[in-house]
């Protein structure tokens, strides 16, 4: 059985990596489609932020936590 602090610290790292992937994909899309402003980067960050927050909420609401 793992400690709660280990569980939640890895969750923070997972959230940072998830948002980073979204930013990277958005940056790639901005450069690939030659966007004048970083619209895809912002969109990628927001979408992957929503995914990361969904994961955090799912873990916190889990009964056997």
C-alpha cells in the first residue's frame, strides 16, 4: 500500500506532463499550419488541462483513496 503523499505527488507530475504534451502538440500545429498567433498552443493547453483536471477529480473522488 502506498502512502497518500506519493500518490498525490505523482498525480501532480502526471498533470504537468499532460499539459506539456498539449502545449507541445499545439506548438507543433501552430508551426505546421503557420498560424499568425499561438491559437493552437492555447487550445492544446486548455484541452489537455481539462483532461488533467478530470483525472485529478476522478482520483480524489475515488472511494478507496
